[in-house]
C-alpha cells in the first residue's frame, strides 16, 4: 500500500470535488432520487458521508490533541442527527463537513501527519490508514451517486491506483464463502495486478498469484475489480471483461461479494 499520506490526501480532495460537482447542480427533487447504494437516495448517501466526515474529524482531532479516539457509543447520536435533516440539508451540510475535514488534513504539516497515531478497531492507525479508510468509502459512495446520474461513471484512476492494494484486507472482511470452494487467477489492468482469489471453508482471501492450479481466470480492469469486491458490479455497470472456467461466471463471483 502506498504510504505517502499526500497521495491519499490528493485523491480524497479530488473525490470531494467530484462529489461536489455532481450534486450541487441538483434540485431538491433530484437529490431524493435513488442512488446505486441499496435503499439509499442520493441525499442519504450524502448524509452518510457527512456523518462520517464528522466522525473522522473526531478521530483526527483526538490524535492531534493526544487523547483517546471517540468510542463507538458516540456514533449513533451523530447518525441520528444527520438522519433527521431534510434532504437538501443533508446534501449541503455533507459537502460542508466533508470540505472541513479535507481542508483540515490538507493543512497539516509533515510532522503532524507523521505523528498521527490512534488505537482503534484493534489496530494502530496512522495517517495513511486513516485516509485509506476515508477514501475507500468516499470514492465508492461517490460512485453510487455518479452512476445514478451518469451510467458510464467509474471510480477515478487516482483512487483506484491507491485502493487496489487494499483489496486483500477488504476481501477478507466482506467476502462470503458461499457456493463451494473456488480458486480464481485474476489479471487486472490499469494498474496491472496478478492475483489469486481463494474461497474455502476458512473464508475468502485475495493475494498475489503464484504458479499453481486454478478453477478459472478473470481478466478485469482494476476499477471494476474494486467495484466487484464492494458489490457494485451489476450488469448495467460492467465493462468488458474475460472470464473462463467451468461453471464460472460473474453471478458466481457476485455471490462471494454481495455488497455492503
């Protein structure tokens, strides 16, 4: 994983600016339309991103002030407050909260960024890991909005280039070992990666390909692989891919990654 926080900050800024350009022209009626996130309108996606900007801002402040990060019991009141807003306010307030978080982290010195340390979720979180968590949800939820407005929308290249190497961790967390054992050789492009997806009784794992047998092969853009793992590769938003193997098709892989 790229460890330079500035790369992640730049990609997060680009994702924020993209989201802003997508939703600012929309009227109040259009922000109520469905997004690509199951059961969420565009405004509800923005509400989620706004509440998370507030939560991540709390994490950042805690590190800078050398105190314990907010506990999970502090999250529900924040979510409730955002859920209670009107749809137009969810959009406007989300963009403002997101801008505030991005500006704050853009304004940190190298020394301050290097000093970010948080003990959360059983891990030691540094600046890069905090930004990785934020960019992952931000880029994918921005796609949820973009694809509902522009059918050809894709996750931006700068975000894909950073997030592609975080997929093994995501796969282990969200993959479902349903439908029997499976071993797939995955060749992704832009950027290129040579990977193996293994599904067995121990769970779902993604790692670097090494010589060996496989039940099939998948050639896929890295952007589409990111969306497959996050449950966002439906028929209407699937680019050209190649998949070979007895009984192997995208529907089989979608069962492994039903989304979140």
